[in-house]
């Protein structure tokens, strides 16, 4: 699982599965954080849905999250400001 603490905040790496039947969060057998989203992967809809879903799950404001990498990939790097890595793991239920 790739939740690391850096100078600017916490970085969460996850694999996004778009067009799922419902929004959900899970950890795969390989330890990768998987986020299933109903949104389709077109015109940035899945990226917006990912940030909204993580903001709700982490109980933070949407402006505390940013997409650092993977805008057109299934593997995303999300920056989280205002929380420690331990708090992020706890709020994600890991």
C-alpha cells in the first residue's frame, strides 16, 4: 500500500476502477488500494469523482486534495494536505 508522508503532505497511490456498480474502497490481495467509481473515464469525470469520494471518505475539504499524477492512467497519486499518514490510514480503515 502506498501511503507516504512527504514535505507537502501525504501522498496516496491508488488504482481506480471506473464504471463500477457503486463507489467503494478496498485493498487488494497485493496490498494496492483500489477505488471503484461509478463515473466513466472520460473528460476527467472519474478524476473528479475520485477526489470527491476521497474527500468524503477522509472527512476533509475537497481543496485539501489534489491530483499529483496519473490523470490519464488508472494508477493515481493523490496529495492530501492537513493530515498525517497515520490519520489517512485510520480514516480509510486500513
